[in-house]
């Protein structure tokens, strides 16, 4: 250290240890006492802003210790904790503790995983992570891919690869001269597809929203008919997207039939498994995910059901050359050549990013800490807890259990007196807001066959049966209160 240039950002070894150990102590305590805190404080943006205070850009620096202490205080006392055992909102998991340590290590070494030469070990670890994820979910063993920031990016990355593979060869030079390219997905598909349609110049009219059956799966007869009609009308279908765990209720489409339809028409078959596809590791779920090995590409989100801290998504492509065909270029200012004996992997050629952080490390570490069997156990428990919630709702006279797939349960509060559908929707929407602000439990919502429901998605390794029982009591207790106040009593 003594020969280092003196810079205001450097921290001496002793100080780094002192504040680092202190932070580790604070975080260890936080993790072991998290259930004693509210899930969220319910503070308004204005209150939060006030806590943050003075928003002048600092002119002069202050000590790192003071900053660490204040930042810990702000974040540990005024955040929503998705690591809390009663957090079931949206699809955000409790974060693996080893992931926190992984990010610390990754940030310290700071490999740029855009090019092999800049990140020799990190690139090898990311390649191994991609291989392990492929094996984990049972995708085609030829799959390659990369880590991205999340499900949206994972789906976008695959979308463009699909287009390059299926479009006329001049698309890369001439752009979208052919505006007839269309693609297919069920009405339950996540909003990323609309962003993709806009971003990549197709427009949202190019999305063919295929109706779902009563079970919320894509209706494959309607899909066939729609493709046939489009072909008759001179459109150019190129892609079908299947859901493996739709974002709202967790339904897995009939992947085998979708794969067959794609084969018949030479279409790219993409699976959006951002949430659900890790459940394919469970022997009892294997049949539900049959067809996954046929997919040309798959999006999955380690920051959902593999419990990686945000952010970690992953794109897998059966023939990874399609990624390189889409994203690779070789500017003169890059000297990222191959080794003579072995071509090197430069991840900048696989996706959107150029400089890339080391997201893979936290996923790679957790896969080793837990092992495949550990994940089988945790994912199965999440599903069992979701089923328990459904069963308790079914058994309760003031609750209606609406749906249960994978680890997502939807339900609603239904007072014992006569109530219209309109009123029930209003009641449950108010109830959800109340619960979210209350901080005892965090749920989100779903609209299932026009019913406004409370929705619990359990991707949380801290949740126990007792939490589920308590959540049922909380919902009923608060439901009664909201009903009474809406009645003006
Ligand atoms: C969560 C989710 C996405 C979006 O993923 P992000 O990580 O939030 O970008 C896309 N599709 C499905 C099915 C999802 O569950």
C-alpha cells in the first residue's frame, strides 16, 4: 500500500477491515432477526425523502465509516425486505446470503466479463454456470448463453436471436424492410413482449395474443388457426413464445404441442421460464415441463426461484451460434483474439452488453452451496406452502381459493353476507392496499376470470407453515375490518 498514489477514495487496510467487519456483523444480525421487523415500513416517498435530507452534491468527502453506518441505518430500517418470511409479492425471492458475499468478492476483483482476456476465470465460471443451469432445468445439452440482468433482458436477448435466425439474411444490413414479421404468445404473457415489439421495431400490432383456455394455458388450436390465417395473408410468422410459469398464476403451457407446431411451420420456439422453469428439476414436475428440450431458446431468472440477489437473469439458446450471428462484431480497437488451441468465449458477442459485471458468481456459488438436491428440497417446499395456503383458504368460510399453480396461490376475502362481484373486487383491492401498507405480510394481486384476487408467490426459503397459517389469520382479520368500513359500520 505504501507505494500507492495517495487518493481520496483509497481505504487503508486497517480501516477496511474495521468497517468491513462491522458491516458483516450488522448484516449477520439483520439476517437472523429479519422476521422481527415489519416486511415494509409503509413510509411515504415524502417521509423517505425527508430522512434522506439534504440533497446537495457533496463538495468535500467524509469518512467511509460514517457513510457505511448511515447507509446501513437507512437501508436496514426503511426498506421493504423480500428476505422476510412473510414476503410473497410479485416474483421476487429472498436473497441467498452467499450471494451477498459473492457480490462483495465480484466487486472487489471487478472482472469485466465482456471478454475472456479481461476476465479469464470469471468467463470460465460464467460458462460453467450456463452449463449447470442448462442441466438443472433439463434443456438441450447443446445450449449456450449468458447471464443478463433479469427476465426482460433474457427474453429480449432470445427474441433478437430468433429474428436473426428466421428473418431474410439482409435484415442485419437493411433493417426491418419486411414489416410482416409476426409472433405468437398467450394472453398471459409478461409485458416484456410489448417492450420487445416496440424496441425492435415490429410494433405491438405484430403481437398475436393467443387466447387461453379455462386453465389459462395457450389454446393451441387457436394458435394453429392464427398461424394459418397469417400465412394466407402473406404475413411472416417467425416465433412462438410459450410460458413455463406465467407471471400471474404460474401456469405452464403445453410445451410439447407448441414445439410440434413450431416444427411444422419452421418457427423459433422460445420458452419464457423466467419464474417457473427451475421447478422442472422436481421429479414430480418433469411431465409438466416436457418439451423444454425442444426449445430453441429459454429465458430464466436466477433472481427468482434460484434465490440469487438481484440482478441475475439467463438466456439459453440451443444453438448458441445464433447469439453470435446476432450480436457479434469485431471493431479494430478490440484485441480479443482466440488462443491457438482453443477459441475463447467473449461474452460481449453473446448479448446486448459490452462491459459486463460478474453476475454469474452468486449463482455459481449458490448452486454449489445448495447442490441440485438442496434446490429440489427448497422448491418443493415453496410449492407445498403455496398448496397449504390454497387448502387453508378453501377450508375457511370467509376466503375463496381461486387458483394454485407451481408456488402461486390466488385467493380473495369473501364476507359471509351477500356481496356483488363489483363489491368483492373493490373490497379485495382495498384489502390488498391495507395489507401492503400494514407491513405484516406482503402480497400482490392478480385478476383471475374477472375476480380481483390477492396473490401469494412463494419463492422464499425462509417461509414456514406457521407463516402461512398466520397470513391466513391476518387476511381474514383485515378483510373483516375493510368490509366493515366499506359498509360504513
Ligand atoms: C418476472 C418475469 C419476467 C420479467 O423478469 P424481470 O427479471 O422482472 O425482468 C418475464 N416473464 C415472466 C414469466 C416473469 O415471471
